[in-house]
């Protein structure tokens, strides 16, 4: 039987939690968990721990929360731990080469895309926004580049027609945990192979900004519907009506030719508010006003009129 590997786990959001749980259950020795500092959250702006910290504390692992990993003190702390591996899952900071050189075997990352597609911070969201039919997870050996290291294992999955970024994040987090454990098993039995990425095929998934959620009604309805799913829950797809910000959570596509300007409200029928786009029609089903809550469109329109002919933008 192979000896347990000494691992430093680095991760921060919900996406990283299943991987930490899987490592805990696998019998490997987790010598420390590194995560981002507690951040203000909610209306009260109280400090809240990241999800990975919560589970690490539950398991009793030592937790480190460096504001920056590029310090002598953090480097020395990692060196003293003498790990076999760093396992990095959506940590949120880029590790310099001098840190990557510390583990005896190397550093493995669990990335939520089919590399070299969607390198960067928001691969799940951009895959949906761009209308991809397929995505997956990749384990790779880390180097000093951004998601440029050799591929170890890859698992693919179809993107469901109604999946939001929240839904897909949950599925890929579990898939990533399974793929990580398979990667470590093959590492230990000597069957793991490395495949260099084809850098000419690389695409990028930068961190989303608030402005990325603004709907351009001149786009085709199918593109707008993908945007709505891809930016849920943050920053959320939004538009304006007479200065009022409207956040759209759910919509369908009607393949109907129209001849009015994009953004024009066509009609409201039970369960749908139909809006013209650059091609076909968007049928809004769930929406939220400036100071309200997420509502089915019928309930929303009971308290806020959006007459036919109103132009959104």
C-alpha cells in the first residue's frame, strides 16, 4: 500500500469544498489548509469566513489565511511543512514559482474547464455565456503561467439547456473532486501521464465585472438567454426601464421574427413578458426590481407596470 501523501490544500469558495472533503476521506495527510482572509459580507458587512475555512475548521486542520502569498513569512511556513504536494482548487491568488518549487512532487490544480479553453478566474460562467454545449474539469501540474501547466486528467460533461452558473458550479465541483482523487491514485500507482497543452488553442475567462451583466438587446435572443444563465447569481443580467434597474433571472427563447427595435416590450401573457431582440424574442419569466425580491413575472407586474411598447435598455 502506498504511503499517504503530505498535502497542503489551497482553496477558497464553495467550488473547492468537495475536493477538500474527498481528500479528507481519502486518507492522505493534510498538513495545512490555505484560504483567503475573512471578508465583509451581507448588509451588515460583518466578517465572514470563506467556505473552505469552515470545513477545514470542522475537520480540525491548521488554517492559514495570508493576505498575500508572495511574502518571505509564507514561503518559510510552507517550507517548514515540507509537503509532497500542493493541491490548489480556486484559491484566488497566483502562486510564484518559488512557492511551486517547495513540494517534493509538485503542485496540482483542479480547473473547471477543458483546458486549454477558458484559462482564468471564471471558466464556468464564460462557457455558459458563450453558448458552449460541453465543458468539464481538468487536473494539471502547475507552472508559473496562468493555467498553462501539463494536463493530467480530464472529464467532460454536457451543459444542460437550463443550467445556470450556480447549477454548473455545483456539478463541476463534485466532478473535480472525483477527478482529483483519480489523479492521486494514478500518481501513486505510476500510471499518470502528463500532456503539454496546445497553447495555440487557448481561450480566456477573465473575472466577471458588474458591467458584464448588462443586456445588449441587439444581440440574438439565444445569446441573451445564455448571458442570463451565465451571470446568475453574480453580477446578474440586468436592464433599465425609465431609470429603474431590472434584474432578470430566468427567460426563454421564442423563434419568432419581429420588426420593432430591440428591447421593445411586445406583450405580456401569463408567465411571460416578451421582449424583442436582435433576432427572435426573449420571454422573461423571473425578474427583480430595484428594491424588491426575485419574483415570477406575473407577481412582479402586479406592482410594477411595463406596458407594451416600452423600450428597455
